[in-house]
């Protein structure tokens, strides 16, 4: 990608958007739901591991020095359900029910994927998790004969299995005959994550990996909601956050929600950022940067040029060869705010406090930044470092995302 230039265009990313497919469950009462987010204050993410897995999730080629080093770290109604942080690569998990009666599992609500798959009584690989989807104990589970699915991630970890029609409960909203993907074969790297019982994909218009093609759970869910949208209010080191489904909570944001259209033919929540600024500098960098809002990635991953621009304002920061050239700095460093501008005139501010991602294991006093390079010419990822600083609306009917300010823990 072309280098950043002062006050001029950098590089313009292209992208896509598709019309939302026709959904099912016609004529059923619509509902609004709140899914509370509770963060374990003892949670301490493994930064290099998070970074490695985020790159692999999006299928990005990783330079050898990053690969070698980070590999060594791999180890109308309303309702609510807890979403607790864990010690692995995903920070927030929510309790969602599967089957009849409902069996509640810890799943990741992930706007960067479309499949809803869970560990089940069919899973062949042994794992230390306590909760699985016990198909034989669900009176409504119906095997979808002839269907299969397989997901392979960039690091060659994989899951595959069978698909069932069964009931799902997400915070009080029952979805009947939803497609539930039962994991039969799972790679050891996925099975070893004892806290994660499955993935609940919420990507905008991405097809699932089930063949023959089936409607996604999000398509099933959207017609059950008062409004076809959901919101994410992730919170910094707090259990005050929540997802809401079917409504916008006015108490969770400050000021007007400013909307940005998704890019043509987008299957993810994909849009343009049009300006970047580091607090304390007199320069705004203006261009169009294609980005994806992903609740399933904890960091911000942007082009090396952008990352270099930010850390050039941090004298103590360096790309640390001992940690795969990740950007690190002394933990007592005061980081500048990072601002992202949009074509509608709204500016998001990620506080410098949030940009300090975590301390590095076995390196006392050294911390890792929440903004790290993404080795792709096509797009960047606005993960939880960004989303914790804003109130985010994911509007299915409007084909857009909305952002607003909110009260932050500073």
C-alpha cells in the first residue's frame, strides 16, 4: 500500500455490499433483547497470542519473524444473559440456549463470521469443557440429511460436522428450526480452548459454510426483532456493557448516532474511514480506508503505514524483534488518543488509555499496543479496542453501521 502522505490521499480501498436475503419465521411476534456483557477483572489477555490468532482468522500471510515468535505464545420482550471474559483469544462470551429444553453454552457473538457452530455430543476430539450441545437430550433436534459443513481457519485449525434444525434461545427470544451446526471433527488447537463452547456468527450478509446452502441464524433472528438491528456497547474493564437486539438503548450513548453506509456488495460490516489523527499532532491524514467492524477480534489491525504513523508519536514505542516485531513500550507510557473520521463528519476518539492493550507475559514492565499492523492491502479490522470507545449500531435493514459517543471509563 502506498505510504501515508501529509494532508493528502493515502490509498483507496474497494469493497462490496449485497441485499439481505429473505428471512424466515414470518408472522411471529417481534421482540427486543438485551444481552449483558460481564468482564472478569482478573482477565489478562495473552497479547501475542491474540494478535497471531486475529491475523490467522482473516487469512493474512504472516512474516516469518511474527509467525515464529507468536507461535511460542499459543497455548417486544426483553431479556439478558451474561457474557464473561475468558483467558484465551476471545474476550467476551455470552450464554445462549440450544435445544429443547434449552442447554446453555458460552458462545462468542462474532460480527466477523456467519456460522453458528457448537461442540456437541458428536464431537470426536476430547476437550476439557463442561458444557456441550447434547443432541440426544433435545426433543426438537432434527438432523438435516445430506448437509455438511467445514470451516478452515488461516492457521489450518478447522471444525466440521453435521447440521440440525433445532431451537435457540438468545436472551429470551426463542428461534425455532434454526440451523445449528454440530461439530463432529475439531482440530486440537480449537478443542483445547476450554472456555469457548462455540461461535455465534453475526456477519451482515455472509453465507454460512453449510452445504447445501441454508439461511443463517442471523437471517432467522432478524424477523423476530422489533427493529432489524442490533447494537454493541463493549466496555473497558467493566461488566456494564451489553449487546441489544431489536432496539437502540438511549441510555447507552451520548448525542446523535451518525450512520455510515456499508460498501457495495459487502458481506461483512464493511465501510470506509476517511480520516486519521493522532492527538498532539497538527496533521489529519485524509483518504478512504476500508475497514470491518469485528466483535470477534480484540485489537485494531490496520496497515503498517498507519501503525507506524501512530507510534511515531510515542518516543518510547518500538517494534520489538523479541516479540515478533510487535509494537511495545514501557507500561508506564502515556499513549496519545487515536481519532478516526467519517464522511458524515463524525469523529471517533479511542482514548490513549485503551490503546495500551496488555502487559506482556514474562516481560515485566513491557506492554503491547492495541493497534498492530495488518499485512493486507485490502482492508483493516476495527476490533474491540475501537468498539469499546463507541456505541455501535448494526442496521440490517438499512445496510449501514451507526456510531455514537458514550460515557467512557477514563
